[in-house]
């Protein structure tokens, strides 16, 4: 048993730095489908460890036949911090089905020139992925939606925000929602109505309702969207009360536009017990609704009444000066709380305002994070090594 534990520790320590040695940015590119669209896309492959190596690229997924790599191989030296990798997209006149089409540009590190003709496969090689998403419209009027609820405390305003996106081929003249709220016993406690808005093709709008609860507990919100004769239903559970991580401030110091911004998120444990693994998620969007930031902070433990800064980093090389709306979500254990924010980016500074009312941004659809991919890789390789260990131990016996 002790030998097995030592083996697991050694494998983990060896693999974690390797898995982080290769990077790619951006991790996702999104296009709206247009018949016979032709465009060129460039991503950057990052040499985090400043070492000599070669990477091979391969395209997989729904639209792989419409993607052409300009260069499927990149050779890095220690002096190369990053290199561009370009590919061309040439879409057909029509797609067989509407909705989201995902294509994966897989980039694998190989250490020897002899290995460059080998097929890309899952194994001990380090691999990163850049995702291309092509959204094809639905016929007529069609809405995709998400519901976000800012969990709060008793007596505080709870915000219900439904993000509605028109992914059809026709504009929508009117869209609104009715939200029924039920307690844990299934009893309806209130009915809310959102504002009413128009929604043009390929646009996204937020429908907002507010409620001030007078008791704590677990609740369920059931929403029905109505738009020009169409309907859509959403459900989401939420908790009122019992969140003990208080957000005080978000600051950025010593910043120049084009560099890396270090966000210091000041939080406090206002409860009576230790809070473990507290962290924050920040998201910002520009005035068109395009996401420009999606970052996580580091994780920290907080003793009762203790204050700490959670640090998160944002690369601003392609960011423009201006105002950005978004949200910050604090998390620990199975609890979370989201608050809307407004960030001002200047050439020599960043200011972030914590909003108590106004716009609440719905969280983006879940996507694979680099850390998650690293963890999957590590677990897979650990399992392989355990298998070899058991095999040789039995053979010796």
C-alpha cells in the first residue's frame, strides 16, 4: 500500500507541470452561420515552459470537412513564448440541422521529429484544444434561454434574470416571462412578471424580475417565456439565507492597458465556522453582449471574521477602453452568490463598481476548463500506472 501511495504522488507531481506547459488562446471562437461564409482564424499556441518542442494540429468535429489548416506543425525553441496557428473556414451553402455545431482544433506536443507523422491520440502526450462554434439559425422564431437567480438573504432583494437569445430567422416583436416561486413543500409563495422587450435575430436580451423574500429556505422558480405565439419553460432551484462570504471590494493596481490585470477581490468570512476553498468567478460583456472576460480566482480558506484577497488575472491585449457590465460569483462548498458589477477600463487603470440593483448577467453555458482537462489527463495516467504496478507485482509473486 505504501508503495502504491508513493507511486501516485510521484506520477501526480511529474504530470501536473507537464500538463500546464502547453497553452492555447483563445480557447473558443464563435461564428454565426452564413451561407458560403469564408474567413480566416488565428489562434496562439503558448510555450509556458520556454523549452524546445514541436506541436501537431488536427481538426475533429461537426464541420471538420470545412476547415483547412494553413500549418499543421509548429516548431518551438526556448526563445519562443508563443506562435500563431491559422486555419481557414469555408462553410457550405446550408447545414443539415440548426443549432450549435462544434469543431475541435486539437494541438498535441511531440518531443521528437520522428513522432510528427504519428496520429494524434489520447495518452501521455500533452494536448490542448481550441473550440470553434458555429451557430446555425432555426426556422421561424426560436428562443434559447437561461435563468439566473442571485441568491441572497432574507429581507434582501433577489434578482431573477432570464437571458433570451433569438436563434431563429425572424425578429420577435414581444417577449416576456412569468415566474412562479415555490417553497420546499411545493407551495406557491409568489408569482412574478418580468419586463417586456422586443428581440431581433441574433440578439440577446435580459428579462428581469425582483422579489424580497421574508423567510429562509430552499425554493424553486418555474418560468414560462411567451413570445409572438411561442413559449419556453425553465426551472431552477435556489437558496435564501446561509451564505457567509461577504464581498467588500474589487480593485486593480499598477495596470496598463494591454498588460495583465490583477484583480484583488476582498472577501470576509462573516460566519462562525471555517470557510474552505472560497473563490470567485468574474465575467464581463461589452455593449453588444459579447463576452470579453471569464476568469476564476485562486482558492483560499478563511477563519471566522477573517478578510482575504482572492486574486484573478485578465489578459487585456485585445481589450478596448470603455464600460463593461457583468457579474462576480463567490463560491465555497456547495454555496454560491452572484452580484452584478460594472467595470471601467482606462489606459492606466481599471475600476469595478459593485451593483446592488440593475443588470444581472446570466452565467455562460458550461464549458471545459483547462484545469478540468488537466485533472482528467492526470487521473487517466495515474490509472494506467496503477495498472502496470499491480501487473508487475502479481507477476513477481
